C-alpha cells in the first residue's frame, strides 16, 4: 500500500510475513499484497499522529504540506517523511498493545 495520502486507523494491521510487511486496513482478513491470512501474531496499529490537511498547510504559507502530521503526544508538526516525532520520538504509526486480564461484570441481585 502506498503511504502517499494514507492514514493509519486504529485496528489496521501489519502482515506477519516478514518478506511482505504490508499495512492492511482493519476490515481485511488477509493481506491484500501477499494473501497471507491475518493471524493473532499480526501487529495491530493505531494512529500516532494525524495529518494536518490542506487547510492548515495553506495557512502555513509553504512551511508544511497537507501530508505532514501532528504528533498526538506532544502536538509537534512533523514532515510527512518522518516515521517518528522529532521532538518526543512517538512513532507515527504506533503498535497496539494486547490487553489481558479479567473482565468485571455486574450481576443483578
């Protein structure tokens, strides 16, 4: 998948095939590049930054482009080519952590 005009959404996943590594939309059950099935070993992703968009880019008078992104951790605006924030090192595309533990339920008495 081309990264031009591409935004990672929560639940998107990286193909577990090390030769592929394609980023797939959350809705896919298999990789759209190599066809490998999504497994529990597939790394889930969440957006670590948000593209600033055309309007803010125009307001910056040439300093930023629409594909540059704002870090969700420190709000620094980074160039599109950066894979992590140059101020706080937050990845542009962060991996989701697996949650474990028991679920509390409330029962009626």
